[in-house]
């Protein structure tokens, strides 16, 4: 809830809201509790006269979302004042009423279940485990890792099916991983269900990646993936193939990553973006950027895949373009990346890495160094292109190109240091193309 304005501003808002009719006040309360609120919801549609008058007076504004007309208070500060004045028992009653109405609509929109879950929890009710998992996934997509952890932790003890328990455990593990709490994530993800149960392969894959990139236990992670592949059949194997590809990049086995994608292309396990995007990156590192550009998932539909695949496909495409048609085309590709999720700090690190490549190709070494310094200062959970040693190795190379050899040497030593918890060995300057 927004902080309530104090002093003269708060008094002015209270004065403006003071002369409202009962139906207007009730509508303001409903909107403040669940904005943006659909105008045609049962219980809201009956307040149409109040909605019109509040809209005319400028207290409530409308917005379109598909075919839905939604209502918002004109300023968040107004919501804070309305909610602060709402009696607790009335607030609980209205929240339950709104949750019932939203659930009765069929919860078709992506934000329906999270809103309904939030209203029920605030009203002292306990949503179902399935609803909690759905809301936790939405929080994870929004990078609200605290909320995702809270909701998944509530869902886990309530889960009545193995599929729901696995879903809760998966979201909880990912939330902990994204917050940098890798040992806790490993403990949560280690309770893998029996093979062939829903979600078991994805849970195993996420655990292996966390184990390798977050804890530095690469060889153990490889063993986890290989055992999972041996116990799993059919399309459920794809998350494990993706994890194997990411671990291959981490272990500098670029040729194997490319060959694995080609084998899957020819076999029954049709590769997904989790396999083809790492293979495309490996192709560039091996000196074949044209092969990277021909991979099918370097296309707009890749954004609908795993949470990292869409943006990764685009910036790998920009990286490959740099080594084929040149800096101008690569810059154009990078500039066209408008839809990526800038809420994810790893995406900001990756974008800075791409910008660094372009600066170095143009000979703008000072700008390259500055981008890498910013990337290194960004707090992000480590993955295959955001590990700190990898960034330090790139920074050492950029500093050396800028004739800053005295500063480059210590960064080079730190970038090539031994792997450990949270500090894994990436591809060094020898293998990473300029």
C-alpha cells in the first residue's frame, strides 16, 4: 500500500473525499482494494452511477485492457488515504467479496489469480495450494522473489498432489536461487520426486544449474543431470537437455554443446530454446557465427519459451551478427530489443555485455571498460553469462586493450581464480571472442 500523505497534502485529499455519497465511497474502497478493477464485475457494475460521477470529478480514471474496462484512482496517494480510513472488518468483508467475484469470472487473465490470492490472504482466508502456486509463479515472473518465496512456502504444506508439491518446490527453489540463497535453494530442490512424475525433470534441471552456477559444484551437477536423463523419457527430458547445455558452456565444452543440439535435431527429442540458444552462443565462440544465426529459435517465438530464452535468443543473435554482417547490424539488433524484462538484473548484465562487444569492435575501449564496470557492480544471481569471474576476465581484456595493463593484471588473476561456492570458472579470454 502506498504511504499515506502527511500534513497539508493528506488533509487536502481527505477534504476532497469528505463529501462523497455512500455509493461513491463504497466504489472508491473497492477500487483501492483491487485496482485496476474491472467495471463490469458483479458488485461493481451496480455502482455505475457512482463510477460515472467519480470519473467526471476526476477521482477515478478508466483504462482499457483488451475488452475489459478497468477503473483506477487518479493517484496512488488517494488509495492510501481511502484504505487508511477503511475499518478493518469492512475491509475484510470487501476483500472476500472481491475475491469471490474475481474467482467467479473464471480467472482467465494472467493477473486474476494473483489478485484473488492477495485479497483472500489479506482477508484472513487461505487460498488453495494450486492457487498459491499460480500466484507464486506470477510473482517469480515479476521478479518479486520475496513474494514468490512467501506464497510457495504457504502452498507446500497444503499440497495434496505430487504435481502441486513439485510446482511449489520448484518456484520456492527458483526464488531462493534468484535471491542468491543457493545453499537453501539446493536443500529445497534436492527433494526430487520419483522419475516420470510431473515436473520432476524440470526440478532436477533447476537444481543442477543452481548447484553448478551458484555453489561451484560443477561435476556433481553434471552427475545429477546425467542420472536424470537416464531415468526420464520423452519430452520431459528437454529441461535436462537444456541444463546439460548450460553446464557444457560453463565447462568450456562448446563443441559438445553444438553437437548435442545437432543430435537432438535429428532425433526424437526435438530441442527447445534451452538447448538451441546455448548452442548458438557456442557456435559463435567456435568461430561459426553464421550457424548461430540459422538456429530456428533465434526468432520472435522464442520469447514464449523458458523465462530466459527469449531475451537470450535476441542478444545471442546480436552477438552473432557482430561477427557476420558487422557492428551496424549488431547495434540495430541490440537497439530493437524492446520487450526484454528489464526487471531481471541478469538481463541488464547481459545487455551490458553485448554493448561491451560493440564498443570493443568500434575501438571505443573506454566505453567498453565503463560498461563492464557497471555490469560487475550489478547484483545478479550468477548464470552462464553473469558469473563474476567471466566479467572480470572480460574487464581484464578490455583494460588491456585500453593500455591499462597495470589494472588489467589483477582482474585477470581474479577472473581465472579457482572455482568455489558462488565463484565458478567461466570461459576465459582465450575462449571468449572479442
